[in-house]
C-alpha cells in the first residue's frame, strides 16, 4: 500500500512482508530500497537521500500505523501437551 508519493519516489508498506518493521521506497527509475522503521536505517547496505529520509520522517506515524495494521503482533504458540501412553 502506498503511503506517500512524489514525482521521484513513493513509499510503500506490504502486507506479506518479513520483520523487522520496514517500508519500501520505489524510485521512478524502477530501483527500490528497504528502510527500517522507526530508526530510518536503509537495509542491505543501501543508502538514501536526505529527501527520502525527510519524507519517511514526516510520514513515520502513518508508515508505522500501516505496518502495525498489516502485521499484528502474534501470540506465541502454546506448547502442545504430550499425552502419556497407557500401558
């Protein structure tokens, strides 16, 4: 889902994504970068411009809210109780 868009890039959060919490920045040229939230750290050795950083900062609440809505915190599974075998 797109959160923010300019003529150069757009910011998205996907529902079928993996931790840690992050957003995707897609550029007009087709390239993209993943950026952690709330720390705004580019992932996988990428870099981001000041314009991208400021756009994420300005929209951080909306980005984090979207991540939380699409990735609810899961309760840990309770261990299955083992049945004792009767003799």
